């Protein structure tokens, strides 16, 4: 298996992360790595449940039945039309009935649960009297193929992080399953195994104003994964992910194409990007594609480094590993993508329709990022919450330069056993000061994402953008 020399600053659909100056992180010992798959899950989580039983033991692949593990794109399309209940993995999981809620947290009782709520969620209860979180039994179903498990164990004793930009000795998957600092935890999120070598995603986004009115943008996103690609391990370049986004609506930006090469290498920006403008029929290099530059089509509600929950260089922040907490997070959120619910059913004034959201108690890694002296960003401080089983980033509390809570990010986690892999759909960014919010990665009114495609690297060359634009 090919060992990859990494110097990362970016990942899927965006940049990767680095942070405050650190000495090279030490590899763990062989004895410590032997805990993986025994005292720890193969990806580094605690397999045992919580003492009070509210968090169950990890079951991984055993949660799902054989049919769920072998869904094809054609089968997913069929179920989407004929039997969408079978796409909700919690409703057909083996074991206990996990589709029945345990209790509901409301604006009237949330203080009773404060120890298990992020600061952002507590603010949502204070701000919106109708806000609620319906809590369900926790289901721990994330798992990875055996080849990935082997790569993670290898990484534990070989991967090193020099400062926060340079990773060496890692291959295919999670580089630091037994992390020692906050930057390593964030790298685990950016380089987690995604279960695909390529995907075409139908991404619908909504800009929601304070009065509840909203505008939908429709995108098609083509992705070729380089790091963690089990089908093609050649990796003869420094690209982590190729990403091509075509805008279908609204009309004023329809036809625009954005191309991104997520790259690694010390001293790089973490990504190279180009934009095709249909009005000018011209391809231009995009100079500002990271940090707190507003992402295209978000009306300023999303910064570039909030795409995919977080991406980009870590160099502007100091990263502190706080440890683990038991937190209510959006999890097993299959109902949020149920085709029977339209976008008008999801979007509400102030927040999404919380009747459709599912929250579970999980152990999460907590990482705090503080803006370094002499560096600029509209977020002075951020707190990140990452699911211990999947390394999925599921909550972020974002503070402005007055150190006031400004934004809350939610990533609604689902596990797809037929890949296998976990992802966050949809993702929501709440502006807690203006009352507006932004929703991305909604797929309810489109085709299911196609995970069976393949793309040549040549498809993602800047010279192809004009011809792609002229074909629409």
C-alpha cells in the first residue's frame, strides 16, 4: 500500500486546516496503537456505552441489515419513489425500536439539560420560544471497510503533524486516531474516510430571512476524491479532492461554474480555484477562496471556511483540545432528507422545522480555536464538536470579535452503510444576531446523490470549464 507524504491545508469542497505553531506531534507507541479494534474502536472511539446507559455501546456494521449494506444507486432511486421509509436506516435497524422519541427539550425546560447542550443550542432556546429538540435513543452505526481500519492503525504509529500544516506518513484515512492536540482532531475530520471515490451531489441551498421568506439556489457538484480513494491509489499529485460546482439557479447566476483543487503543501493557500462566468464566457482564477471571505450564493451568511462545516488553513488560530463531552447532536437525520418533505416544509421563521430533526446523546471531541494575535478573521473564537465514532464535525459555536456568540453551525449526521461512510445533510448556519440563516446540502426535491460515477482527473482541468459552460 502506498504511503503518502502529506502537507495538507485543505479538504472536500474546501480548504483544510492548520493552526498555531507546534512542535512535530509524536507518533503513538505500538502498544498504544494496539488498543485500536480492542479497547478502542478501529477509528479510535470508546466502544463502551456511558455509565448510565444513555449512550449505548458501539455496534458499527451490526446495526444494519444486509439489504442496507448493498443498496445500489438504482435501488436508492427506486426506494426514493416507491418506499422512502426504507431509506431511514433507524426505522429498519436491527435491535430496539429507535424511531420513537425519548423526550423533548423546549425553551421552558432546556436549563435542565444545559450540561449536554452547546452554547449555540442554549442560545437558540433563549431566542426562539418555539424552538425544541426531540431526543431519540442513540444509535452508533458508523463503520469503515477493513482496509481503512488497517490504514488507521498504521497511521497511528506513522503519521506526524509538523506544526499544523505538514502531515507525513499518513495514508487513506484518519491520520490521528489517538489524538494529542486540537489540530490533530481537526485533521481527523478533514481526512476522514468518506466512503466514495467520486460522487455527483444535487445541492439545494436556502437563504432564509428573519421573516421566514427564502430563496433557493440549485447546484450540481461533481467530486473526485484523491486522499482515501480505494479504487485509485496512484495519487501522483498533491490534490486531496477535485470539486466542480455548476449553478442552475437563480437565473442571475445560472451557468456559473466553480472549480476547486484542494491541495496540500506547506506555504500553499490550501486550494486553487477558478470561476467560469457565462456572461463573459471567460475563466478567471479565483484569488480569495478561504477564511472569512463570503462563499458564493450565501449572501454573506456562510464564510468559505465554513463550507463542509470547516475547511481551510488553521494558521490564523491557536487550537486547544478541551477533551470529550456528552452532547445532544443532530444524528441519524434521515427524515431531514425524506423526499416527502419539500423545502417549504423544512424552512421556518428563525430556524428549520424541528419536528423533522433528530437529536441523540453522543460523546464528542471538543476543540477550541482562538484567533492568534496579528491575524484577522471575523470569528475571534470557535468551539468545534466532533462525533467520536465518525470524526464528523456536527456543531460549531462561532464568536465575533467582541467575543459575543454570533453563529451556530449544525451538521445533521447520517450513516450510509452501502458506502460505507457518514456525512452531514443538511448543514445549517444560524446567524444568532440577525435572525437569518443559511441551509445547504438539501436533496429532498432532487435525485439521490450518485456514488457510482467515476471522473477522470482531466475532467477537473481549468481549460475544460468553458466547454462545460457552453454545453448547458
